[in-house]
C-alpha cells in the first residue's frame, strides 16, 4: 500500500476545516488544520486573494507539508455581486440580518457561492474552483453551518437552506466541496506528493 497523502489546510475557520476533512477523507487523504493567521489582500478576485495568501505563507512560514488555503464568497446578483470577496468582513459587520435588510423588497433573490482553493507542494501553485447557485431566503432558517448558511438556499437542493443540512448533505452541493473534490482528484492522481 502507498503511504497516506497528508496535506495542511491553512484556515482559522473550524467549519471550513470540518467540511474539508470529510470531503478529502473519501479520497483517502489526510488533512490537518493549520490555524495560522494569513494575509488577505483586498481584491475583486478570489483567485488573486487565495494565491497571494498562499504565496505569502510559502515565503513567511515554510510549512513542512503540502498545504492549501481556501477563499470563498457569496455573490448576490441584485447587489452586483456584493459582498463577494468582502463576505467575511460584511458578515462580521452586519450578519444575516443585515443582508436580509439589504434584500428587503428585492424580487431577484439569485446568488452564488464561489470557492477558490489554492494548493502548493512547495514549488508550484495550483488553483481549483467550485460554484453553487441558489437564492437568498426571506428569513434565516437552520442552526447548522456558519456564516451565510441560514440565508442561502441552494438551487440543486430541496428548498432547505445550507444551515438546515448536515455536513454530508451540504458537501454534496457546496461550492467548497466542489473545489475540494477537484483538488482531491488531482492529488490522488499526481505523483508529486
Ligand atoms: P479563513 O480565512 O481563516 O480560511 P474565513 O471564514 O475568514 O476563514 P473566508 O476569508 O473565505 O474565510 O471568508 C469567507 C466568508 O464568506 C466567511 O466568513 C462566511 O461569512 C462566508 N462564507 C464562505 N463560505 C461559506 C459557506 O459555505 N457558508 C456560509 N458562509 C460562507
């Protein structure tokens, strides 16, 4: 048997880590949380934020293992893609209640979650993306998950919000799980790590 492939996930968000652990374990990959503070530049592009963050960690911290970062955001159509790359900041400032207020009287509820994973084995940087379309609900529902989960209803689901799903159910359709499955497929087929 080949040795187990181990990777680090540089994130301070334990929910993101838990989702990743479940996705990657299905591919026989072992992942550990690296709760390091990372640099997040301001940019309209999640890919640029993720890549810069990864490159900064490569230079500053020299982890022993191959590692990745993940940047995600909620892009609301009627708000021209806001909060997008500023999702973390906006969530911390106004929360789900604030987002629902911004959407008061707005008929077009379409939104998309986008996730960008940037991975390195120490030399090259690889990027994988996942997207999930859905709608902003009229009120927050559900206790699970984190962030905007209670106000996001995935189009490919059964009408429940992300926060009403368990992790396995969310992983079947989430932006993050889609990006991570692409990473996992690459990792299991590559000889690099
Ligand atoms: P790290 O930077 O430490 O990984 P973070 O939570 O700050 O953790 P991001 O910078 O990617 O992660 O911030 C994205 C924000 O977008 C996050 O804080 C949530 O508010 C929101 N978000 C992203 N993915 C989400 C999801 O699956 N469910 C709900 N909200 C999500």
